């Protein structure tokens, strides 16, 4: 009997899944077109991007002018980056004398060279680095930026641009954190007078807008000082901003302190630890870890708040750009100036937030349920 | 509370005034003039590409420096916002304020300031598109007007329209750039601000020649340098520096011909340039003080044309800022 029947001996190879359920199409169906509302959102977003991105690229890149010495030289109709190019040094150093600018470079390079290894794990000798950064560097930086000991004195009135912004931000950040911790501890202290003072301080500074405080420091204060006392304007600003930031920092840190279970305090006391040891060894390391996002948030807000000094006539990064665009040669380039400023601020703030995420992951030693 | 604050401030100012009677001597001793300028106003004060301040207001400080030190560059600039300018002067942080400041009664009398004259007569004006066919601000009934928020501009505008029984719709913006963009896009018919500002903004429009600044000036804005009350000698130096600029133009002395003018036959020129008489000594400065001003900074016309005149992006005609001999308001008392 001839067997005409056909019996397949091997199984059919798997068909590829239907095209609608694989790869990019599946992803798009799931994420972009899963419902009529999502489809609508996707299409309108695409349309918006189409309307915004190509013209922006055209303006910012393809038909932009890079060279020229006045706005009139920018003829192609796009962005006039020539302004940023010509004024770049001014935006970085303000009115710092050209021959002395190496001092600013060295000052900030030194900071980066010592502060960045501090943030990287597994680098030996961190203790000494930290001592240098927090105890010795401020004096070195002051010497470099301001002068003295053989270096030409550069009046703080000549500071400006990104340099001034960074000085303001760094000093306020470095001063406000320890101050803020002290105020937070003071606010939870059992000694009534200290507690009162700390509450008063925090609530006073938090209750007033930064602009008001800056005006107070720059406009009212000089009127009440004896004539002839020339209290440096930048120093006044630094003090005012540091105290302001410390008040906010204190509340952030207090949030962390309150999150620590009472058992931790009691355990520390049972071990016979003094108040400062309890705080330094047990409570603060845990509390600060919890509030890292809050602290970095305050830092970022602070960094951006430095632009408010433009209301008291300090030419920081943003306001020196504004000044530059009012010069008769560059009238009409304010958009370019603002785009450049936004890009630079974004780079700084984004780096800070990335570092904070890394720090959180590194210190995340459990306690999450 | 407010009045206590002001009383204290005023007492402090009086104290400052009495403690520094000889500001001219103090300035000579410290070797430079601390001059308050605008943080950035086109043509009047702005840092150039090399970081040096330049502009119409800046040149007044340079002229004073030329008069006092014989060198126009002995000036340190303090960029000031409009809110802190008077305090900076009252507290002695600056020696002279040259920052497009309008001379008003209250400021002159009540704030303890002394306006030494006016070096630029500004006033609020209107700009419209030519194709509107409007030739006078009186025809603007019902127009939509672009203005900057919170300025005297807003009040002047309301006053002007109310006086002439006209209606307007205000379209309010925060910054000059925004107003310009809105006006250029046709969101309003009229753009109003000080005429010097209108000129600057007009040069940035897509087609500047399609726009017209109407002849009406609806407010008086005499801008001038300011010193503290009670600094008479210093105020004299400032006042006669300003008049030197004006009179040099009147007498035809420019930075180019000032050397040959030294052998002029005109006795007033000789007195001014310090060849005859002893005006410099009476003023407390060197004999060639006016020569230095004109040589290093120029006369009023040179300063004007260099920073705001028709060959600059502002393209401002002299208008009422012309000499009195040419139908303007620039007038200097005689040098004798």
C-alpha cells in the first residue's frame, strides 16, 4: 500500500510574530497610540515639535552667524552668535583685568581638581583633601581673586560674569549648610533661649523675599552706617544670601532630624554619648542622608537665585549678558544672550542634580521597606 | 514707620553732607571719581567689547575726570539700578550720578540731591506705522497702545489721553524687547516710551523706515547728572564741566581744533582754555581744565553724535537738544 498521506515529520518553524506585535511598531502601539486620546496627544505633540524644532535649529545653527563685530555684520537672518563669541571673556570674567584672569582660572581649576576627587569613591587621602577644600582653599581663593601678598589687588567692583555667579553660589552653599545644621539643631534644642533665637532667625528670614533682603543689604544698610565706612557691596550680598539660605537649609535639615526614630536618640543616650557625639555620630549622618534631595534642591534654587543680584546692580552672569546686549553695537541680540545664559545655567543645575542622584544611590544602605 | 525711616535716612544724609565738606579735595586725594551709571541703556551707558563703559552718560564722568585730573580715564564706574541710584549717592558710595535721571522737584528738594543741569532733554513720544496714516497724536482715539508696566510712561499716557478726551486700550509688557516684538507683530497700533528709547527700538524693527515717531512730546524728562546737597565746590566742577561741553560747541571748539584755538582772537575762548584769566584756579582745578575736557572727550556735539546721533543705531536728531542758537535748549551761561 502506497502511503499517499503526507505526514509532516518536523514541526513548522515558528512564524515571526505579527508585525503589529514586534519591535518599534509594538512599542508605538503600546506607548503612543494605545487609545484615541493618546493618539491625539502624540499627533499634536509631533505637530508642535515640527513647528518648533526645525525653525529653532534653522535659527540657532543652520543660518546663524558666528563672526562679526557688530549686530549689523550678522546678515544671514539667524542667531547672531558673534555677540557671544566677541563677549565670551567678558561673560566669564566680568571686568576682571585681562592680565590677571589666569588667577580666576587657577582658582576654579584648583577647586575642581580638589573637589571632584572628593566626590569619587576609592580615592585615598580624602581626609587631607577635605581639610584643604574646606579650611585652606577659601583663603587661597580669596588671595587669588582679590589679591594681596604681591598679587595686584582687584577691586570686587571688577568682579562679574560667570565668575561672580560661581563665587556667590559656592560661598553661599558652603556657608549655609553648616549654619543651617546649627540652626536646625538649635530649633530642636531643649534650651529655651537658644530655641527662641533659632526659631526667630529662621522665621524672620524665611518670611521675607530674597529681593527685599538684597535691597535691605544694598540700599538701606549703607544709610545707617557711619559715613566713610565702605562696606564692600559683594560682601554685603554674600552675607545676606548666606543667612537667607541658612534659614531654608535649617528647615530642610530639621525635616531629616524629625524623621529619625526616637529610639536612636535614646540608644545613643543609653550608650553614654554626649549631645555632640549623639548628633555627630548617630543622628546627623542618618538625618542628612534622608534629606539629600531637599538639600540639593535648595542648592539648585540658590544657584539660580544668584541672578536676583541684578536688582542691586551687580553684574553677574545673567545681567552682564543683558548689559552687553544694550550696547549700541549689539542692540537686538537679547534672544541670543538669553538662550546662551539658559544653556549655561542648565548645565550647572543638571550636573548638580545628577551628582545628588549618585550620592543618594551610594548612601542608600537600606531602611526601605 | 515709613516716616521714621525716612527721617533717620534724612538725618544720616545730612550727617554725610557735613562730614565730607571738601569732596573735591577728597576726590583729588583718592585719585579717581566714583561715577554711578546705568547697568545698560543703549547709547547712554553700556560696557563695550573690551569691558570699558561707554556712552553719553559715561562721557560726562570722563569729562569731569579730565577737568579734575587732566586724564579722562580716572573714573571708576558703579553700575546702578534705578532703585538704588539715589541711595548710592546719598551714602557716599559714588561721587556723581550720571544715569539718565529725570530732574524733578521732589528729587531735587526732598531727597537731598542737587541736579547740576540737564545734558539731555527727553520726553515721552509715540511711534506708529506709516500706513496708519496718522500724522498727530491727537488722531489716536481708540488706538491700542503698547507700554511698559509700572513706569511713569503709563501715567503720562493716561493723562494725555484723558486731557484730550480720547480712549485707548493699553497692552502691557514687562520688558522693552517684548514690547518691540509685539508692536512689530501688529498687536498694537502705537508704541510709547521716551523718544530716545523709541529711536533705539525703531532701529531694531523689521522695516524701520515703515514707522514714524509722531511730533508730540507728552512729558518733560530733563535728564542730568546729580551730586549731593552741600557739596558746592564739587557741584560747581560738575556744573561747569557740563557748560564747558556746551559752550565749546557754541564757540566751535572741537577735540580736533582745540590746539589751534589756543591762538584764537576770541577772548572767551582764551578764558575758557586757560590762556587768560584764572578760571581754573577759582574752580579749584588746573588752568587747562576745559582744554583737557574738549581735547579728551570732545564738545557736546561730538559726544552726542558719537553715542546717540544720526550715525549711531539710535539715529537721534538733535531736536530740542540743539544749541539755543539753533532753536534748541542747550544754553550755557557766559564764561567770564
